C-alpha cells in the first residue's frame, strides 16, 4: 500500500527482504508467531463468549440491564487488554531472537562474503534485513493494535453503561472532574486541557507501542547480530544484552527519577496528587528517551559494524 513512498531497501520486492521472507517460511519462529496469532484470535472469540456468559450470569431481577451489560463489557475489556499484552510479549521475544540471527546467519553459513561482492550497499543489506522484520511480523502487530483499539472502544461503551447504571447526568460527571482538577492543579483550566491531551496521547502511544517495541528489539538484535559469528551465540548475546540493559540502565534510571520526584516535592508527596502523578509518569518518559537513544546507537553501531565486516 505504501510501497511507492518507501525507500528501495524497505520494499517487499527488495532482494534482501525477499530472501529473508524465504528464510522465514522455513523458520521455527514462524510457526510460533502463526500459532500465537491463531490462539490470540481464538481467545478473542472465547472472550466474547465469556462476556455473554457474564451477562447471562448477572441477568436476574436484582440486576438492571445496564448493570448486567457493565459486567459483560468489563469482562471483554479485561480479556482484550490481557491478550494484547501476552501477544505483544511474544512478538517482542520473537523479534529480538530473529533480529539477532539476521547477520550472524550469513556469517555462520559462509554466505557473507558472497553477499558483499554484490552491488548491494551496507545500507541495502542492513535496511533490508531490518525492514524484513516488520514485513514478516506486520500481521501479528496489526492484531495487537486491533485488540487495543477494541479494548479502548469497549471501555468507552463500558463508561457509558456505567453512567447509565449510576443514574448520574453528564453535568454531575463534569462537576466531579472539575472538582478533582481544582484539587490537583492550581491553574485548573489549562492543566485540565493538558491532562485530556496527555490522556489522548497516552492511548495513541499504547496502541502504537507494539510497533515501537519491535523497532527497538530489532535494532538491538541487529547490533548483537553484527558482533556474533553464529546464530546460537547471537541469541545468547541478545538475552545477555537485554538483561544487562534492564539491570544496569533501566532499573537505575527509574529509581533515579523516583528519587528526583521525592526531592522536588518533599513533604508534599503524600498530600499532592500532582506529585503522585509525576511519580508515575516521569519514569515512563525517561525510559522512552533512554530506549530511543539505545535504538539510535544500536542502528549506528550495526551499520558501522557491517561496514567493517565489508573490508
């Protein structure tokens, strides 16, 4: 669909992408991803059945129709969110493992020298392998995004049913939001708008997070793959790298940002809702910035390494 707007090395017709597609069809990881996607699709159907079961279980004279639907839709929301998280974890694992073998496989099978005597540049090789990762996992990534959009849409329905079940008017809800906003933020109107904008951005980021996570895992995997000579060594090095980054970079960064919030707000932390909000928000922002920096460094290192291997 977007092929005319993509660089040549990112298109499905590029020789590197086509070659990786053939390898993927013979890969065991393909069966893991395909099986996980089918299981996920089946569980979506089962979760819908669970929703109907929950509605039937709460259908009694003591429950109003809105209360009954509230329980059923809540069951479906929980199922969709849980499924998206499980499949997203599986895809992140597969992307990291497969990316770690992309260059190491060529060196292990002695195909790297023959690849380098072609007219393909280092960017063609590295970019083609990186693009192939997304082409091969795109259907499953779309499934995860669909589940998350479905969960958000169901949550809106759930909120509407909750409003109906509570017999509150929209004015009552808005007055409650205004009261909470005045407590949390002194400059209430501006901060309420920013809060709503932040909530919208958070939802969009949550839907797109699987794509970014695959991008990150693929970048780190390619950097690792450029250093290893065998696929087994590359996979082992990938696990060590991710474990080391989590233990030496991400964990200290989250602890450091939490300490910063405590130092900034001090005694207000227990009485300031905004301080509690920053305590939860800032670690995620810092983690995203660190991931982006590592992603860029990994791609730059992988490119430099491919250039070195070409000499």
